[in-house]
């Protein structure tokens, strides 16, 4: 268990899943980091279980249960950060 780790998962209409991490400085949000995780069938609900599983209640079709292999901090995954916007970097 990691204390101070706060993130949410967001899914697009096409099924792409993104991990959004908020990094705090005191009580204020210092940075917002968005990282691509994976694509899964479009869901009406995503539930992260404490045991390391993700339950996806599918919009059309069978529901699914996925197991996390990590917390999504791979260096090769596409990432966008609010710090990049403040610096004026378009990358």
C-alpha cells in the first residue's frame, strides 16, 4: 500500500483508459499527470478493487475482470503533464 498516492481512471467513448494522477504541494494541487494505460471495451462503470483487480461493467457485452501488473508508471507510456503546459512545451 502506498500512502499519498491518489489517482483516478478515466475512459473515453472509444475505450481508451487513462490514469490521472494529482500531485499535491501542501493542500494545493501542484501537478496533474495523464498517462495512457490500455484500451478495453467501453464500460458504464470501472471499479478498482483493493486486491489489484479492475472490474469493468461493459456497456454492451460481457463484463470483465482485469488484473493490474503495475500501477501504470511505465516510462514508455504516452504522458501529458500540467507542468509541460506551464513551461510552454508542446511535447
